[in-house]
C-alpha cells in the first residue's frame, strides 16, 4: 500500500522549530517533521511564531505532502525530517 495522509493533524514543536505530521503505510505510522525555516521558504511573509508556521503548513500542505511522499519512496523509514 502507498503512503497516505488520512489524518490532517499537525502540531508545532517549539523545541524542534517545526511541525510534526503523520502518514500511514497500511497500519504503519510514519512520522514527519518539517522545519520552520522550510515553511518560511514557501511564504516568507508569514510570521515565524507558532500561528504563522502552522498557517504556512496548512497553506502549503499539498506541496509538503508531495515532498514527504517522495522522501518515503526513496527509502522507507519511521521518521523523516524535511530540512
């Protein structure tokens, strides 16, 4: 089965400076962290605070998921960091 993202949940991690989100390959959960500076590259006008980073993630979710799927296709791991 291919990687899917049925759960739209995401959470900001102030310590890691990024947004965690999760995908699934069958019953296997795959964890992703996209660093905030990556999100700011999509839209530098958004703030670097939690609300701004989450807004950038939400606005560019489809692009981020495509990147996540490409990383997963290269080699299956349980954790990926988009940086």
